[in-house]
């Protein structure tokens, strides 16, 4: 049973639910992208949807954003059913999609103003909100710049500003930091934290960067269309985190010998041999008996990555798209 926090203790997400998802199913042809997903997200929560490529994150986000209809189940945002009252649901939402959706030919300010007009905001309110949001994402000096001349990080910041122009209560971001350098990624998270404080917003972020979700109130681990676990980072680590022994063999024959003495091992990426929940004594025994077969050995303390590994048998990073091949 996917684990909502236990009763009796005040936990993030205990506030009045702003998002309710109940038994949502979505298929693409024969692919079951969402397989009965249920969750609630409380007012003011910073909520992460974490899973590898193809887990179903974008599909769930698209349903919440009213872009996609579920095949079964219900989803409501601020009490508005996304299928029956999509317009009302949308008015409560700010969205930053994975694919950039700015108009590159317009200026920074024009992009924001256009968005405010779409939401029928009066001129004075648009101006005030544009100034406030440009200040939030540190783009005030860029207001007259043509958008296509901005860096990728600046464009992402502008998209966040745009999602906050109207009176959105819930901000949904699909992989907001993908493709950005570490410094830009940190800044994006700082803006989100600030937006949450200033506007008391609920923020839902999808990501497959596990190190980024540490600061979230709750994390929903999703894989193959199912919620595997949902709780605070600490509670997830306490419930599912186990030490992981990672071994790289010197060559294929050595790997075969190691696998023979580690029947519980899982095959990892790049020939890694992994044992989830390994005792430290196993490491010593391996080194004693098979030291010559081992090129590299490490023990990972319980982390969110090991939580994911023990829930799914896979590393989050195994599920990533392969790096583009270089031309010979
Ligand atoms: N338009 C589509 N047509 C067919 N299959 C699709 C379509 N969109 C998604 N899928 C499939 O549905 C499943 C869930 O995909 P989804 O994009 O929701 O995952 P994700 O967790 O967002 O992954 P990513 O991090 O790569 O965006 C995958 O198996 C994917 O191949």
C-alpha cells in the first residue's frame, strides 16, 4: 500500500488537500502509462514526483494540467475536476513544461504581458506582477531583451516567472532543471523556495535528479505507472533505505566468479554488481576471498537512491537516456 503518512503526527501535506488524484489510469495504445495512481497534495507543500524516464511523470502532470484526459479515475485541483471543469482548474495553475514554450521573437516583458492578457488580468495588475516576478527570477535588467537571445537558464527562469504572473495557487514544473548547469539548477530551486514563501504556493516538481528532491516536503516515487512510496525524505530513508554494496570486477571472468558467490546480486549499469542491504562483513569476506577479482568496491549508506533501488531493483540513473554518441 503506497504509504501516506501515518495518522497522529503533523506532517507536510496534512493541510487541506489542494490536489487529489484518485485511481487515475492512462493508456497509450497498449502502454499502461498510469496504473491506478492515487495521491493527495496539501496546501503549501513542495512535492516531488521522482522516477526514471518513462515512469509516467509527464503523463500525470499532463492530466493535472488538463492537457490529457484520464482513461479512469479522477483528479481535482483546488476542488475543480480537471475533466469536468478544466478551465477553472487551469486558472489555479501555473505550469512550466519540459519543452520551452516561450515566443522567441518577443521580448521578455512581452512574453509575460501576453500571458497576463490571456488570463484577463487588468493592465495595472499585469505591470505590477511582471515587475515583481522579474525581480524574483533576477531578470529585471533583461525585460527588453528578445527572448531567443537569452541563455537556457534565463529562459527557464522566465518560464517560471510567466507561470507566476496570474493568480496561480499551484505551480507545476516538469523537469525544470533538466539540461541546466549546476549553478542554474541551484538558482531555480532557490526561486521556487522563494515563490512558495511569498505566495504560499503548492509546488509540484517532476525530476529524475535524486539529489534535488532532498529539500522537498514529500517525495512520491513512481515507476512503471505506479506509486511505489510517498513520504518525507527522512521517512523514506528510514523505511526503505538500505546499504548498497557496489562492485566492479577486473574483467568478465572475474565478474562471473563474483556473481557465483553473490546469488542475491543485481546487475547494474556498466557491469556493476550490486547487493542491496549488504552487511559490512560481506564486503570484508569478498575482499579476503576475491580481492584479485575486484577492481572497485564501495558501500553506499542509505540514500534516496538506495531507497529507489530497494523499491524497484533499479538505480534511478540506470533509467536515464544514454548520452549522445560522439562521432568517430
Ligand atoms: N504520446 C505517447 N504515445 C505513446 N506512448 C507514450 C506517449 N507518451 C508517453 N508514452 C509512454 O508512456 C509511458 C510514460 O511516459 P511519461 O512520458 O509519462 O514518463 P516520464 O516519467 O515523464 O518520463 P520522462 O522523464 O522521459 O519524461 C512511457 O512508457 C512512454 O513511452
